[in-house]
């Protein structure tokens, strides 16, 4: 049985940093097979626990959607999301706190291609809004793990319907991530 070390769970006035990754399914609208609908994601976040059940913060997510080498040309497509995050705990027990989350912000879809002598880049910008369900699992000494399932609606501000890379301007993404977090500060119990 764990002792008082678990008391480092989310308390009012504590901060938190987190890194993780997982799996995402993005409905790209691409019929050419160039862009992978199934891909990995990496994420990082920092938040502040306003209350023991309410935290606000910032998040960043990186997704590599395509990487192709053909006839001496290397091309890749990346999606970057960065924005605000709110988590609200549903039940606060000693070891686990299930929560709902709301996130939103900006996104950048960037494509790069190079043949070794010439490079071309193209970018499209927009925003995203997401809702999620997850749980904070407290391991002790300020550390914890967080599985989360999230749905996001991603909207580009222009229509990059070029060469079938990302057809249309609005897409749905479903992600399943696992994050390791560290909680610090506060007054303890």
C-alpha cells in the first residue's frame, strides 16, 4: 500500500508538465493514399491546477501525416496543433481522477519537398476544437499517467485541395494517447 507520497496529486495551486504520445485517426479525405489516416502523435502540455478538480493550460501536438521518397524527391506533411486546454475532474479519489477535457487553438498543416538542390514548402493554417475523456492515475512523488480519448474537429482557413494531399478544409480526428505527467508546487497536506 502506498503511503502519503500520493498526496502530490492535483491540488489547488499546483503546476504540471506532461509528455506523451499515441495513435490518431484523421479523416483526411485523401483518396490517393499519400497521406496516412492512421498515424502517431506526440504531445506536450503545461497546466496549472486552479482547483483540485480544475486545471487550465497549454498544449502542443505534432503529427507526421506523410513521408514519401520517389525519384530522388523527398516529401513530408506535418500537422501541428497548439492551444488552450481545460480539464475538469469528475471524481477525485486518492489514486485516480477521471476527467473531461476541452481544448482548442490553432493548427498548421505544412508540406515540404526537396530533390537535394531545390526545396519547396507550403503551409495552411486553421484551428481546432476538441473534447476528451480521460483519467489521471497518481503514481506517487508527483508522477502520474494519463490515458485520454479525444475527438477533434479541425478546420483549415483555406482549401488546400492541391494534388489530393488534404482534400477539403474540415476534418475529424480521433486520438488515443498515454501521457506521463509530473505535478509540482502547492502546499501539500
